[in-house]
């Protein structure tokens, strides 16, 4: 059962603090892009993949499903990506 909204921000009003933090982080990233790229290139492949997966989680929207019977929208099932490290061994 959905409760009646009685106060707080109007639905859809952006959070001011969140917006300010996003601006600060964006400015930082753009200011240090070449240095971050250099650091990234020096990482081992497994660490690069971990970073790519974490960034993808931030950029790719979570799936949203609509319950057809009640017309309610809810976030769909969660998923995870497992990193499997393959270790090659050689006979000595």
C-alpha cells in the first residue's frame, strides 16, 4: 500500500547537495584526466577490469520492471558480475 506524501521535497525535485558533489567530482575528473589515464594504463589487466566494471555499474541504469497487474514500478532482480582470475602455471 502506498502512503500519502505529507511533506518534504516535491517529487522530482533534485537534491542540492548531490548536485553540488557531482559538479565537484566532474571538475576534478576533467582536471586530472590525463594523469588518471596514465595511472590506469599502468595497472595490471585484472585491476583494469575491476575499475571498468565498477564504472559500468554507475553508468548503466538498473533494470526497471512494471508489475502489469497493479501498475506499480519496481526495480527488477539484482545481478552481479563475478571476476574469475585464471592463473596459468607452467611446469618447471
